[in-house]
C-alpha cells in the first residue's frame, strides 16, 4: 500500500516516458506551472541522489512504498517509484505547492 504522494507518483510514473517528463508533470500538478530549467535540473539531481540511495538499500524503497492504503503495482520498478515518490513528497512540502482548502 502507498501514501497519497506515492500513489500520485505511481500514476505519473505509468503515464510519462522518462524521469524528466515525470518530474515536470508532478511539478505542474503541484504548483500549477511548468518548472524553470533550474528547478528541473535541481529536481533531476534530487531524484538521482535519492534513486542511488534506494538502489544501495532496496529494502528502504520497499519500506517507503509500504506506507498507506493503496496497493502498489508490482509491475513498476520500486526503486524508481520510491525515488519519484520521495521527490513528490518534498515538492508537496515546498512553499510553491498549491493547496486548495
């Protein structure tokens, strides 16, 4: 099962071909705008670092994805999905994210 941010990341992961497009889509959903080149570069660097860390400790990716109620899709790469979910979570907590109340 996955928390909301991992569930959202999973949906984007399935629909977008590459990490750059995935990150742009998540950013646009959360902020209602397209990221600048500098913002995209920063997100790509964060994703790469997080993906590397999860690849060194795959059990941490599994643990990350096990939180929440929605089941995980066994067809997806857990390392990549956990990395995208982590970046998504970081973006949700960023001041630029738009939250409707």
